[in-house]
C-alpha cells in the first residue's frame, strides 16, 4: 500500500471512530472560549499550516460527484477592518487579511469568497472573522449564502487553524448563528502525504462538521509551510507558490 493510500485509510478510520465511538457530538464539546481579548493581532505571517502572506497561492483540482472541480486560493494584498464586541463586552478592532477562494465546476465559475483572517501573536492561532460570498450561474451572481461577519447579528470569530496542533482539540471555526457554524476536530498528525504537487511530511488532518447539519462531515489535510493539500479526498493540491512580487513590511 502506498503512502497516499495509507493516509486515506487513517482518515477513514478516524471518521468511523468519531462517528461510531462518540455518536453525534453536541455543540458543547466544541470550544468557543478563545480569550480573543488577550490577543494582539497581525494580518501577516500566519502559522505553519495556514499562510497570511500576500501572494501565496494554492491550486487544487479533482473530481466530486462526476464533476471536475478547480479551487484557487490566493492570499491577497487587501485588508479588511473588522469591529466586534466579545462575549465579555470588550470591543475589538482588528485589521484582517483577505484571502480569496475561487471555485469552478466543469470549467464554469461557481463561487467566489473573500475570507477575513488574522493571527494572534501570543498564540499563533489564526482566527476567522467572516466572509463575503458570491455564487455564480451562467456568469451572473445568483446568491450570497453563508456570508457572515464578526460583529454583525451576534457573530463572533472562530479559529481556522490553531498555532499549536493538539490531537483531539475541538473548536468552532465560524460562530454566526443560523448562518455559519463550522467546527473542527484535530484527528491526525505526523502524516506523509503524496499529492500531484509533491510529497509532504509532518502533515495534519482535521475533521469538519457544522452545527447547522448533523449529517454533514468532511476532512482536510494541511502540510507545513504549504497549507491545504487535500479536501475531502476529492480535490488535491496540484500547484503552489507565490504569484505576487509586491513587498509588504514584516511585523513582530
């Protein structure tokens, strides 16, 4: 059995253990208490598994349900200021980095999202502050489902990738009631993964669920200094690199 199949077997096993051993996991088992008010934020850098460096770009391709999927993820030079109040009543104003995701199905643009992230310097956790979403049909925008922003309609930030990857950790990625309640569980680490873009070591796997649909479940694999390399075993990384020559100032 090659390394790629070994990784897939481990992930399938992890999913089955999570479902059969734990049953449906209640919302209370996923943390929402991040002590975000203790953070000083940066919109640069990121952490080993999630980049916030402008110009970084990932291209993933694959097939799902008989359709050809192309996903392009680009860390843009753009910033977005987000203001919100924590559960403890502390008002925070955070400058976030805009990361664009463009998904095409069978060669036709399907979705463009602009996602807002920033890194807590104290913990290296990368927080998720919201997204703008455009769905397309025949080249025209037809919807914005799933869009949310911290500080609007009781929405709060979640963590998209912790600075320290601990097995078994469970945390909300999005906290937008009735709109976006994605959550993650860290299930594997130390993986060697082979995808079209190359072979990577010390990768980690995350099972994702949502509080909006108990039957929905998926997984992602992230590799150090790269980021997302496998999404649901349907699309895989085929290309990565820096397509932006603009320089940005480094921060502490």
